[in-house]
């Protein structure tokens, strides 16, 4: 036997509203109340983590890569950070030939840091964040620019940074890759035990 209880408001024995429905909005408790959730709070079937990020990931270039005045994608020697003391949260990004795929939909903060060096001068050194929304054509959505002015006989370094929010509405179509460009030939520094040229992905919330 199926029973249906139809009410707009549920009150406690003192007449205080516990649950109230108005204009398709359900309010639980009142100002000053403590709401205790026993079990898992879900959003459309998926666990909802309150007050904490569900995904944060960090990747790096593991060996040096050269680039020049032609926009050059970073396509190889990329790894998720794994040195003692480093960590990640939740599901990882995946990468194939330099193209990063997001683990779930959402709004992501993406940061690219380039550690560039040159024995000489370069009036601009750039790092780009490139996004596709159709799994095909890419557009630069963020660019960080610095320059190198050689200070002695050795190589001189600079660290351009690019950052943007990416709306990942579909994990098949929305992807990201990173590229470098400079006025004169430079090297992007890589390492396997520390972050030099590196990339950070943080999921901030739902799309």
C-alpha cells in the first residue's frame, strides 16, 4: 500500500518549523539551528563534499624542451607529481600527446608556470593555455609573458605564468594543452623530482 503525505510545513512540538516548502524551495531548519546529516549528502546521486575541494591535480615537465618563435606545444615528458611531500586530491587528469582530459565536468582553475632559460636575450617569452570545446580546434585563452635579459656569461631564467577558469561542460569535447613561444630560442626547464615547468588543475565547483 502506498501512502502520500502532503504538507507545506513540518513543525516540532514547540511549533518551530523543521521543514518548509515555498515556491519549490525546501528550507530545513531555521537560523541558529544545527542540521545533523547522518550518512552521505548527495547531489543527483553523487556524493557532495561540503567545505572541501573534490579535485586538485599537479603535473610537470620532466626534461628540458626547446622552443622558439613558432608556437610549440608541450607534448611529451609530462608526469603527475609524485615526489615525497607532494600530493593530489580526487581523480587525476589524464594526458595523451600533451592533451589533458578532465576527470569530470565542472569549473576548473588552471595554472601554467613556465621556467624558461637562455644564454642570451629574448624580448618576450610566453606560456599559453589552449582550450578546445569541440575536441578539435584550439584557442589560446590565457597567456603569460616575461623576458630574458642576460646578466652574465651563463644562462638567465624567467618564469611567465598563465591562469584561467575553464568551464568543462563535456569531458569528451573540452580539453586543454599548453604551449610556449619566444622571440629567440629558449629552453623550458623540466625535472623529475621538483616542479619547474608545471601545471595545476583545481575543480572549484559545478558547471
